């Protein structure tokens, strides 16, 4: 059954999401931890396009770490790149440079067969509708505030920042994003986010949260991180990459109604009714922070305010019927 799900999901990813055409070339980049999925995408590609190529790199240590230079160069020489890897290649120069050449890039950090089968089978018209509904409300907003009963109360200035509608459909030249997807996100202004963030869902590179991670954010940086073993691990990871790894990089709202909390941030951050705040690199989304780390923390049941308007109450979108 798993093999059939993986084959069918691979076809959907390449044909429907990436829009892979018979005359095009495909490069699949994987590592030893995601070899099975990489192989499945490569095999599906052979039936869908002119040339399908598979390359395996050594698993990266952290999200945002660059692939080898030879692989980065190869990414610029094809039509479509998909990256089922254990660590994210989304926030890398290699991906950015490939996109500049018009390559369509789908990143699939730490993807599992279950996530592929569940989330790629969603009705993309529904995801697109919800994504546009939230993004349209975000237009012209100066400040976003998130509050939860568990203690989150954080305010992020966002006026005139680029709003990204990530719908999981990447069919046009130079488009890139996660597969699967479904989120609206932007980069809050550097050095201006303040408040308390209580991460209670999951955390990138850590997984599901048992003891909430409490982050005190002062002028755009995570100044203190407390809680249990998850907080200790997050501190250790961030300290490896330097001061800017603690910078508030992203605010996002999930819009994939089929996604569910699994401990896999690729899927978790797409869960409808949740928000996520990331720390680290945000160059890709119009920010100014360049560091080889990007880690998202998920918050459940949030109240979300766009300026003074409450648009989400305890994870329920106001004024939108699924």
C-alpha cells in the first residue's frame, strides 16, 4: 500500500503541483535519509518528462545549509528541481540562484510518505481560496498581534512587507516553495518584534512539544528561551549558528485543511488554525537576515489580530466557511 501511495503522490507532486511537461528536464536532490522518496520521484519523472535525474547528497546538519557547489550549479541547468531532503534547502543561495535562472523549485524538507499521501491529495482550489482570503486581509496591515491562553502575546510590525501566498502549485517559470504547501507568510520588520511566544505545537529540528517553549522576544531577537528539554535543545541549535539565528524571521498562517500535527514542521506549519513564527534566515521572503538557519515554531489555538481586527479566534477563522 505504501508503495502505491508513494508512486501516486510522486506523480501528483510532479504533474499537478510542479506542472512538469514532457519536453522538460527534472533534477531530484535527496539524501541518505530520504532516499526512498527521492527514488520514487525520480521514477515518476522518467514517465513524465524528457530527462529525469537523481542525485544524493550527504544529509545536511541544519535547515538552510547549502548543498555542494556542484549540485548548486546543476540546479540552474534544468527546468524543475524537487528536494526531498532531511534538512531544508528552501533558505539557501542554491535555491535562490536557481530561481533567478527561471527554474521551478519544490522543497520537501523531512517529507514522509504519510505527509505526501495526505496533503498532496488536497483540493487545491480550496487551499487557494483560503490562502487568498487570508492574504487579502493581510494587505495594508501595519501590525500583527498573536495572543493565546498559554501565554503568547507578541506584536510584529509588518507594514509594506511582501506577503507570500504559498498555495503548493508551482507551474510558472521561477516559482518555488514547499511541497506540499498551504500557508500565507511574510517577514516582520527586523529589530521590531516584541513580546512572549509560547511554542506549544511543534518545533523545527525538534518535533512535537511536550513542555512548551517560552521565548522572550526583545527588539526582534529571542533573548531568552525557557521550558523543558525542548527549550534546551532549541538553544543549543540556535547557538551553533550565531546571533542572527535568534532573529524573528517569519510570521505565517497555515491554509492546508488536510494537514495535521505530526511533529514534521513541513506539514505542521500548513495546518489550518495554527500560526508559526520562525527564527533565522528570511532573505527569500523579502527580509534582511542572512544566516544558515531557519527554524519554525508552531502555536496552536491562537487569537490573531491584523491591526485592531480579530481575524482568528482560538484557531477559528472569522468570516470564512470551509
